[in-house]
C-alpha cells in the first residue's frame, strides 16, 4: 500500500483500469446505460485491457463473449476467478459467431509488434490479423446490430481497417478523447480538487 494516491495507468500485461474506466464512460455516454448491454471482446486475452475489462464488467449486468486465438485465450485460473465474481461470459472461436448479439464490440490486436524495439530495429513484418479476429466494414454492415458501438484502445493495426472509421459503429475516436477527460477527472479526484 502507498501512503499517497496511485493511479494505475497500465502495468505491462497486468491491468489497465484507466482504459476500462474510459471504455465504460464512453459506452455510458453513447448508450445511456451499462447494465443489460451485451459485450464482445476480440483480441489477445492476455492483454491488460482485457483483464481490466473482465473485472470491470463484474460490477454490471453485462454478458460478454471473448474471441481470441487459442494460444491467447483466457487462462483457466482467470476464468475461475471471473466465475467467482459471477461474470456471465462465454468464449467463441470466430467473431462472426458472436457479433450479431453485441451492443458493444471492443477490439484489441492479436498481432503485436515488439514495442521494446524502435521501428528501425524491428526485423520483418509482424504479420496480418487473421480474418477470425478482424472487424471489417462488410462484417459490421451484414452481421452487427445497426446501433452497436465499436471501441479500440488504439493504436490499431489491421484488426479494424481504416474504412470503418467513418461508419456509424466506430467510437474509438470519441473513446480516445474521453480517455483524456477520464484521466483528468481521476487526477482531480486524487489531488483533492473534487469529491
């Protein structure tokens, strides 16, 4: 424990609570509620945002479907913990199996560059995202709810092509803006400027 307030702005592969507070705030602003919304999380479930998302949703009545490559899926220990918290979740192998029911679609990459090296030091291409884990304009227009919203913590690679940016589903730019607002509010809260 610290004798002063600490804000976790993301810790490696562990947690990223400020990102999920931003996501929840964005969804609340867009949908007017959180309870009862069905979530779809697509990407590497070992990532800190996915951990914090799952923990965050335990506080609401929000069923969620996780879609990831098998080697990037939720660990058995984490799934057991989520069951203890009574999170209503399931797993699917392909985004098409779950997108039709989703009110909120949160995407993270499954193909990651090595962020420990500069762009000049990286060798070769990091690869392309398999179709199972891509959210394309065609997929959204043919399978998703017309009022679903699409989130991404950014930066994105090819898991959401740029032609999705101008669609009615994309909310990641608002989400990025809301991240600044959310973190300003957290700083004001811990510094005593607000209660």
